[in-house]
């Protein structure tokens, strides 16, 4: 409601849909969404995109709550999921470690796609498949927008500020969305018994 978006949430929704399509193209049928289904806009966008993609392909929508990492890994195994999408803030390294401790190989047994890249990557850690949010470009655009807003405000009198802002910074520049970039990584593969797409 008035002010620049800084989260790229709408594009994260598109990125999530793209990842769902990517899994379906590899032949995945047992795809789950790992993580909380919160009320913040980025999470709502990601969950809605996952749900819509699964339904569009006639696949069951499956959620795995992230109470703690061992319980989450156990639920993935119990549901016999062959692929999961995970938000990067939900301890993906620890989750895959826990799956592998249970004899589940990533990506041979379970593909893992991240909805963004890890916030705290592990040195020498995995090359995650998923998408990347262009945070540096978002920051650069936000800085340019902020400087334009400050310049517009300082160049006008108090009674005239809203009119000056409207002229100096068009509304479409206040709400910029950036595309998420697909990352191939090494954590996705066709499920066992399914030939990889050509």
C-alpha cells in the first residue's frame, strides 16, 4: 500500500511455480512443500504457486511441517516423497544431512529444490538446485529509488511534496518486480525408474 516493494515476493511465486513445473518435467509425482504456511506475502506466494502447479498436473498437494529437522526428515520418508521444495531459511543443509543419515540419497532418492539460495551456506556445501532471488539488483534499484525520492522531497516545499513525488518518480517505478533466476545445481534428478527428459 504505497511504498516500494523490497521482497520480490510476486516473482518468488513465479519462481516457485517454475520449480514445480521443473519437477513435473522430470517425472516427479510425489512432490511436497517443506516449511511453515505463514501469513507473510512471500510465503503465501510460494505456497499458492506450489499448490496451483501440483493441482494443474493432477498431483496431490502435500505439506511437510518443519517442527524440527529430524521430524521433518522422518515425515518426508513416511510420505514416500521423491521431491521436496524448501524455503532456504528452513535449514536445507541439515535436512539433507538428516535424510542421508536415514539412508535417503539426494538427489537419487529425493530431489530437493530451494525456493531461493541458502541464507547461510555451508563452506564446501551442496550446489543447490532451485532459483535465486536477485538481491543485489533489488538493493541497487532500491537505492536508486530512495535517492530519487529524497531528491524529489528536498526539491519541493512542504505543501507541494506529494505532487512533486508523483512527477519525479512514476508509480510503476515504486513497485518493481525482478525475475528469479533458475539455478541448475546438483540436488534434482528424475525419480528412480523414470528416464531423464531429453
